[in-house]
């Protein structure tokens, strides 16, 4: 075997198959040249032919220095060659070389001495184009610098998705000690690159070559278990110039700050929307319990998992003292609302319960200081100061209540109660932002609750006054059966001035009156009381109904321009005649056996208080079992239906079979009234008895 053949076998590799092109050596196109100890070329690679221009036939056997080196550099080359061959030390550097085409090229050399098994010495030269080498070196240096100094986390994985390279930025994101690099590189990805969906995405990129960019993911690092972090992750497939898949590269950008900013902004928008929603949802009625429940429902689940609303009993009783409360506090429980079914709802006081708590209780501290009380992390010592008793504290503990906030309800500068907020299912603790939000909601709701409390107090006072002014069950009157009802408004309007009365008159006669003072509240009730007293006084004069209304009209004119409608009727059981007069009121209904009920067509007159309008008396001849139905407008006036339609309904209800008077009253109220009606109702029904009473005897002994 020749020397050149031996080198071919050694350099080519015995039995080695062809290498796939495209590697770094192919980019550099490394040329291999072997010289004997005399400096003659004994081996010439195809890359050498490409680099220098000479074919193997042209180069083999020739003195390398004279073939490739300019005359002026020949002595230096011979000296360097001799030094390598004598010392065995390698030499590297750039050198100008003559190309076959006559040009001069800068070539980067690596020269070293070789020795075969017979002890013969040779020189191996590895050469490449210096321009190409410098370009590759610059690219590599730039890549390494970018990778090592980039703030973006960069990593390389093999085709089995095991990390083989990470830069410092990614190293800092992995959540492992900085010195523990081996475990990470061996294949353990950082926590945010784990999971089936992430692995599926990486394998898809490996299979298709289509990168996945800016994949958003959130998670927690081991050393920051309570802090959510966010990353934007991209995956790219790595290939060599020949297209062979080398693995996967990933770039990771920590976008936690942007994520937190976006989260905070979204949270702020939600809370602003919640405050705006509270303005609409709280205070839809003047019902105290409903208003308190609306506040609790707004707080759940956006702010808390469980919300309670309690009002100071002293406020409900109208006993508010100036300044901030001190000492123990007595509360009335108005609302308990939970975000989901939980035993914690059994821990607060039952709705409507009145309880007194000492100054050690958190709700008492809240109202006494007029400031929020926050327990971000509820302890075992806190629970008894929150719950009503030990059993309730155990319920809160079992439900997982871990954070508590009490916020005072302050209306018009006075503390009226407290809203209590708890978190159990929501893992986040209450913070200062929650205190601010809860305070905003409580501030808006407190005025609504105080308005409802004030209205309830005023309504109760007016209702009490009106009921006290209305007659008790009238005594049985000669020749008459009587039934009556009074029903206050069922919705948010105040107590009105509706009233009725049954007045005994001389000669067994009976005066029947029903009226409606325009307006509402205590003023209307008080005016009604004045008119009722005046009517009773005038009735004793045994005047015609029109005269009574005329005097009442004059009396009403001095009552702050108050207008009143009424019907005044006097029934004489001896002649079975009724004299009746109206002052702008709804027409009575006359019911006669065997005939349909009818609205009496009477002169309407004007309401009392208008002044200067005459009133008329109409005489009605009645028969046994006839009925006269007197009522106020709250029975027939309603939204959405015309008055004529309502009169038709009234008459149809009265045209049914014979009923007891009390049953008739119940029927009319049941069928014509609705819970949301905004006016009160007075109803008076009189029925003639079958037999008139014996004629009365006057003081002289004559029968009249």
C-alpha cells in the first residue's frame, strides 16, 4: 500500500459510509494537505482542489512551498515547516497563498506533525478560506453573546425534548438553585414548560417545523408559591443546512409585570362596573330588609363568598345619639347571602334576630370606631370574635373561612350598622383594595338603608296614627248590616289619607262616610283625623248630606290647600230611605237582589277644599237586602288598565251569588288589589235588614 493510499484510508475512516452534507465542516470547506518530511505533497483532498484551484494530479509530488507560496514568503514557510517537523509543535495562522488562477488568497492554516507506524514523519495542514472562517467566527461570537446576555430566556432541546443548553436568563426562570445546572440540562424543564399541552405543542413543532409563537402561560415558581407569574413562550425547530432535524429551540419572555398590569386593569374595570352596578341594584325599594339584601348580593361573589348586613337597633328605634357609638352594641340581622351553598350561612345571627355584642367583637369595634376592621388571615382567636357563639365559630372553621372584613355603614355622618364580608372558597385574602371597594359599596348602600329605615319609621308612625284614627268595629246599627276594611299600600308609597266612619244619629238613623285625603304620610293621616272629627260633629246636627259637605268644604279650605274626596250618606231605617251626597268621589255601587249591580249616577260635586262649589243630595228608596258599596279610588285605579275596565271588573265581582258581607270585602280586596299597588284602600258595605226597627219614641211619648 502506498503512503498516499494509507492516508486516504486513515482520513476517510475504514468502512465509513458517506457523511450527509450540511455540517459546520461543510460550511468551512476544510482542505486537508499532507506533506512528507521533504515538503512534497503526498495527500490532496477534494476541498484542497476547491480552495487552491489545483487538482490532485497537478499537486501530488510537487514541493508545496513553490506551488502555493509566493517567492518572497518562501524562506519563512520553509522555516515554519522545519520548526514543526523538528519540534512536533503545531502551528496556526493566516497566510497568503497563490491560487492557480494567479490570484492571492488569505488562508487560515492549522499545521501539525504526523508519524506513521514505521516512524516516518509527515506534516498535516488543515486549511480554509480566512474570509469564510472569520465570518463563521463572527456569527458564532455574536450568537453566543446574544444567547448569554439576552434578557430573553433561550434554550435548546434535543429531539427527545431534553434540555441541552440554556442561557442565564432562562436559568433564572426555572425556579431551581443557580448552581444546580445539571438537573436542568439533563431534561427537567422549568415548571411553566411542563404539562401535556406544552409537550404536545413542542412535539407538533418538531413534527411540522411550523413555529408556535407567543404562547401565553401562567404558573408559580417553587420559591414563590403565592405569586402568580406569566411567560410568553415560543418554539422553533432546529435544522442543519441539509435539513436534518437537530432539536427544538425555545424563547421565553417573562411578562409577569405586563400580566399583572393587565390583571389589575381588568380588576379595576370590574370593580368600577361593580360600583356602577351597585348604584342601580341597591335601593330599588324602600323596604329595609330588601335594601340590605341588595347590598349583600352586590358584594357576593365579586368581593366576598359570604356577606352579612346588620343595623344598630338604636337606629331602628330612632334613638341615635350624636357622635360615634361606644360600649356594647345591639344589632338586628337584616341579610345573609352566600356565593355557594355552605354551612357558613348558619353561623351569622338569624334574620330578624336582635343580639347584643360586647366591645371585644369585631363588628362592635367596627361601629365604635367608624372604621373598617380587617383580618386578612383569620386565626383561631379571631373566629370567636366573628361568629355569634362557639358552635358558629366551628361552622366558619369547617367552611374554610380564612379572611374577614367588617365595614361600617355610615349615612349622613352617623354609623347605622355594619356589613361583614368573609372569604372561604376564594383563596385570596382581603387587601387594602378590597377595603376601599367595600367602603365605596357600603357608603352608597348606607344612604339607601337609612332612607329605607326612615321611610319604614315614618310609614309605621303614619299607619299607627291612621289605624288609631279609624273607627273600631262599629256597633250594630238599627236596620243595617255593616262590613268594612282598610288596607294600606303594599308597595313603596306612603300611608294615604283614606278613611271611613259609621256615625249613629238621632232617630235610629246612621251616617255612612268614606273619604280620601289627597297626599300621603303623617300629614294626610292627620288631616284625615281632623276631617273625621269635624264630620262626626256636623253629623250630630242632623243636617242634609249636602249641607254637611258644604261645612266640611269650608273647614278644609283652611287646611293648607288640602283636597279631599268623600261620599256622605244618611240612612233612615224607618222609611228605608238613604240620602246621599258626593264631593268628587268614586260612585257608590248599589246592589239589589235579582238585579245586576250598578254604579249610582249621582252629581259628582267637587273635592272638599276647592270652595264655592255647590253639593247636591240625592234620595234613594231602598228595599230589604239591598246593599250599598262605598270605596276609595285605590280599589279600582291601577296602572295599565282604564278606569272603565276596572269598574266592569268591580261590577262583575259583585254580580256573583249572594255572599256574607265580610266575604264580599275579602273577595274585592283579593281580586282587585296587588302587592305592588301604590295607594291605600278604604271599603264600607252596608246592607238593609229584612225588617225595619220599631218606630222610636220622642221625649213627649209620641211615636214618630
